[in-house]
């Protein structure tokens, strides 16, 4: 049964660039994740952007919140990530987003083209020159690196028509790094419940609008990026790499 499910998952992601996994995290697990994230991002660290005290975006999540490094090993998530990416896959970056009540924002159509790499790595013309983002060098890698990555967007709140849901263009991951906004790819608005997980390719075109006026819903998302291989082409190294498969882990 699991093999059949994994085959369908692979086919869906290959065709559309994304798949929604329902009911991955229980309500008790969500309560813990919300509490942990609130504690991790409390304070004035430079990687956390705040408006009127409300955290709405955070980088360097795996540093501020070390427990998040193991979330990909959740029993409802790990085998699916490995089915898509392979046995050597690992976590390479974490971000956090929220659209707090009265503190909303939007993002235009884009693809996620940057990865975090170690300082002093040998530069290759196939990578863009590394630029620091809050102390961490980021670069645009060769397209095959992005094609072999998968993002897990863990929804700590329901994503509704009211709180600025994500829009995607199914199939747009197949156009590589090019952002093509036309009739070929028709936008789809995604809704889901708290505890659901969206798996998506970084090259999938996506966007989100602002929450509706008066909306009192949060839209907290833990954004975890996974790569298929621990080593990047041409001697470049990931900033961090936490393998999913460990000797002490249990599927």
C-alpha cells in the first residue's frame, strides 16, 4: 500500500510540481510546534523581522530553533520525502512565515532560486556570486540542484480564503528558472487545514496575496527545504545538511 501511495506521490509531483499531504500533524503536535516557534523567535535577533512585536518572517530557523532540524523525520513525513528525493536526502534550510492579524503582506509570482552555502567555497561560474543574507552566504545554483530539491511547508494554522493563501501554477516547475506568466500555466489557489503539509518543488511558480481586511487568523508556516544529495556540484558546500536517514531513527 505504501509503495503504491509513494508512486502516486511521485507522479503528482512530477506532473504538477506539488502535492498536499493532509493530516500529517495532530493538534497536540501543532500546539507544541506553535509554542516552540514562539519561544525560538522571541527577542530581537537580527534574523527575525517584526512589526509591532509580531513576528512575521524569520531566517536561520535551524539555528534559532534546533529542534526543527528533526521535524522532517516525523513518521508521516520522512518516508514520503525519501520516496521523492532518495535515501541520501537531507534538510538544508529553514524559514518561518506568518501573516499575523492586522500585519498582513503579499508576495508576487516568483520561484525559489537561492540556496545557502558555506563561506570560502570554491566559486564556480555555474553559481551566482554568493551574497550574505543575515550572515549566511546565498547563491543561485545550477538548475539541476533546484530540480532535485523539495520544500515541505508545514501549516501551523489553516490556510483559508481569508488569510492570504498560496497560489501556484501547476507544471511551471518544468520551465526551469524561467518565470513564465501566461496561458500555459493556470493559477490554482490552495486551501488546507492546520497540520497539513505542502510538498513543492522550488521551481514551482507561486505567490500569495494579503489577508482580507479585518481577518484575525494567523497563517504560520514552517518552510523546510530538503536536497537529494549531501554534496553540491563543483566543490560547493551546503551551509548545513541534516540527513533524514540516521542509524538511530525509526521509520
